[in-house]
C-alpha cells in the first residue's frame, strides 16, 4: 500500500514546517510543504492537509483571522467535503475555527480567544503559555482522524490565544451529542479538569481539540508534532487515511451563514484617548486588505483606544509604558471636542476631528484587563475608522467578523 501523502500548508508567518514534516514522515506519511500561493494543481491527488504552528500574518487582527479568509481556504472547504483529512494544530487550529471548518463545517461558531482564567467577578491572564500539558481523547477511537489512541499524552503548548469558547450554548450541546469534543486537558492520571493547573489557558469545558461532524477535520491547540510523545496522534491520522478513502466530488453548495446584524451604538462619554502610529501600521494595512476582498473601496485607519475613569490625560500619556511619543501620536476626545497631545509641552492642542465623514467601530475583548493607570472602570480596545463606503455595508456579518469574533469580543459603532 502506498504511503499517504500530506501537504503541510505554509502561510506567511508559519514557523513549524520542519517539525511538521519530521513528525509526519516519522509516522509513515509522505509529506511536503505547500506555500499558500502555489499552484493548486500540486494538491489534486494528495490525501490530506496539515496546518501547523506559527503566527500566520503575524496574528494581525487576531490569530488565524487573515489566513482563514485567504482564497485558499475555500478550496480547503471543497477538499474537506471530498473526505480528505484536514488537521490544524495551534495556529492551524485557529485558522480552522476562524474559517468555519471547525466545528460545524461553516460559519464562525466559536473562538480561540486570548488565554484568560475566569474568576467570580473578573478575569486574570496567564499571558503567552509555553509549557507542557496532558491531553486525552474524549471521543470514541473511531470518531475522528487523530483519536485512535488511548491514555494521557504529555505534549507542549505554546500560544497566547488558545481558549476554546462560544456564546452559542446550543453549539456545545450539539458537539456533545455528536461526540465532537475530541480531546480534553487532563492530568497524568487522565482526570479531566478546568482547574488552571490542568487547563492553563482557561478553555471552556477543558476542551483541547474538536473535530467536524464527519471526523476528517480536527483542530487541536497543543503540539503533538513537537515530541515523539505525540506519535500516536499522527499514527492515528495515517490509519484514518488508509481506511477512509476520499472521493472527488462536485463542490458542495454550502448555505451562507452570513446575514445582516445591527451593531450596538456606543455613545460618546468621558475622556477617550485614540493612539495612532507614526510609521506604517502593518496590521492596519493587512486588515484593510481583508476588508477589500468584500468592499474594494474601503479605507481603514486602526487606532488603540482607552477610556479614562478618574484619571487625567497628562497622568496617562506621560507613562512611556502606555504611550511612546517617539512612535505614536495621541488624540483626546471629550464629547464632540477632539485635541491632539503635544508630548513636548505635555498639553493638548487643537486638532481636526478624524471621525468626520467616517464610520468608526470599537472592538473590546470580553476578557480585557485594563491597566490600573486608566482608573477603575477604564476600558481599552481597538478602534477602526472606515471611509470610502457606506454604513449599510457594515451590517453584513462577514465584514463585522473581520473586526471581531463575536464569541470573544464586543463590537460597537461610535455615535
């Protein structure tokens, strides 16, 4: 029997190609790297795909968001429908969730959100996690491509956004009924727990990995490819491919999961600070390009946002840990009045209103933990100022989801 063939997909910022190839080849799979912009004819007769670790597009916007909206991913939807295996680890998992392939084949139904531990009344952040964890299969051995093994597996994690979460409780119920909660964090004795010692990223229900309804698409946050300890995971993939032949099908017509959604209005209140970069903001440009695939005329300005509570502007903008005048410029808004911060004079001066004739949005992560520098009740977020199009365009959920994943963030439109 010929060895299964897997393409390791590499986007700009992917950094795990070598270890992905090594793990696949060690477990009897023929593998090669495929760059995101290569000719897809190279992929016609292969058996599956592996999306590995890294920071695709530097995590601009949020982890996996830009890569998930690359034209290549529509091709992946068609390949998955043919029964080909599509496996995503870490950044690969983030891409699969953002693309909608996980958990239910289409639509943004979950988020791999910023690592955060929920306490009774607040959140705490462990930051970027680089440590070893235990995982175990929590579905039947034949349920998905990588679950044909037993016991507890000791493997590393390395991520800043690995917390499976959703606002749609019906999705969790459906995943449980379908046995799609494929892998969970556990201890060495295979006891599953959401305790931060066991599930350090705060993932809901201790979820480490999920499969799609057919079982051929799997998203896992830890890294079985980085250690021989993870070989059973990869051997399972080889056996799945050998026993689940794929067949070429006409591209399935997937019903659109997009619609029109009203964005809540955020009234102007208190003292608000908007911070722009002096040099080119690469994240701004990349998010703009993602928007232009849908609205070619749109222009975007991205700014860092803070709303103060019981603090003076001078006390905040003179802290270099918050604002660097050599790299950034700050604007202050109180109601309809906009000023620019003069860092040399340490005072405000008159400025044009950069909101004029524009549509502005604010994204706030639900697990945000603003600096005490802003005062109790202060808020932070990312502001998107859009021009070159009309407000009706932004009622489209597919546009809104570029700005924010609704399962982890709040999107508001400035009044």
